[in-house]
């Protein structure tokens, strides 16, 4: 049976993160998160290869442009560990831009990986939300 812990194991292996100690907290509420409007959050330590991942529940996620997909969120958070090597906490305009770019890359890669696993070629968006946004413009 596919459960969240099995998915973690599966993707740790695919991404070459088997030697990391990762704890996964699922069904989190918005209040459990340090940041607003996030689906998942990860704290990590590169030197001891340890991480703690929190993922919001489907109910708390609600209606967003991208439909809730646990596996996608999990891969996204795991990719943060891979990109952690080039993460730097410098405060400057350039580092803020680099952060956004890196985050977009992580999200594209997570989506591509999950689509590859499922044999999909088209990205899923919540059409109603996109239509609503277009009307607001
Ligand atoms: Zn992220």
C-alpha cells in the first residue's frame, strides 16, 4: 500500500537522499507552518544530513491554482535538500532574485518528476481558479 512514509522512502531513493535522516509530519494545519500560504516546509542541516518536513493537509490547503498533490509537495520539499548545497543566506536583491529563481526551478522539477512517474504530459491547473484570475485582470 502506498502511504506517505513509503512515498518518502521511494523519493529519497530516487533523489539520492537515502543517507539523510528525514522526519515527515503530515496533515499539518496552517498554524503549524512558519510561513504563510505554503503547502510544505522544510528545515534542514546539511552537515548532519537531517531534515524535518511538514506538509499541510488537503483540507487546510483549500482551493488554489495548483490542485493539492501530496506527492508533488513532498518531492518539492526533498528537492530543497538537494538545492541546499547552493543555498546561501545572504540578504541582497540578487539573493532574493536567486531564491525566487531557484524556487521556480524546484517547483518545475517536482512537477516534471511526478508527471514522469504517472506518465502524464500535461500540467494540471485548477481551471476555474485560472478563469477567475483572468476575469479579475
Ligand atoms: Zn519550496
